[in-house]
């Protein structure tokens, strides 16, 4: 596998030109099911396996699980900002620096998995409750200046859930775990 395939095992996110209710519901189901899929993916892994990077110069499985929790917490909060403020500029964070924080090595992956389970339950309830008008609400990313529409962001985080899950699954395949 080349570096692009290792980095993007399911490809890069590309939103459809038309986003309808069926697509949104599929994305919400992906988000809702993600915590269980991560739990299954790391079940029985040893600390050595959890501390194995999914590619050269990539994050370890442990860092991936913690990153997904960190990233999805930030996204959940961004949804709230977009729903309560007109086109807010969100707070960005340095995901690589967060993943490199030394305390993360001491946090069992089960803690982030439990966090994801509860966060995704709450997030799915929020997402299913959004009206068509709320799905059109937006926020601005300060680093890119891009205006993000909530209905598309749902797809991005469904993709993000699968993207990192497949980092783990492909590593397990390659290593024969």
C-alpha cells in the first residue's frame, strides 16, 4: 500500500452534490454506530498493539481512538455554536499536538470509547432533531475561512468515523491480528 492509501484507506471525503434526508439518515446511523465499531476493532488488543502506529510516522491505535473522541467532542460543540449563533467562527485546535500530549498514553482506550458512546448517543439525538432550516445553518473555520453547512458536516463526521476506524482495521489486517 502506498502512503495515500495508508493515510486515506477509504479515500478523501467528497460530499455529494445533493444531500437529502436519506443520505443524512445514513450518515447519522454511521455516527451512532461508530463507538461500537471502534470497541469491536480494539477488543482484545494488547498495549503493544495499541501503541503500534497504523503507518510510518502515523498515530498509534491508542492515539487514533483518543483523537476521534477529541475531534467529535469539538464537532458536537461546533454544532451547538452554529445552532445558537449566526454563522459563528469556531475555535480550531491543533489535533496533532493534542494527540501528542503525554498524558494520553496513560488514558485507557476504554475511557475514550465510553466517552464516544455517550457523546454519539447525544449527538445522534441532536442530529435527528434538526429541522431542514437548522441543517442549513453554518459556521466558519478560522484557518480556512470556509463556510461549513451543518448537513454537510454530518457527512464529514460520518466519513471521519469510518476513516479512522479503517486505519485500525487495515493495520490489524496487515499485522495478522
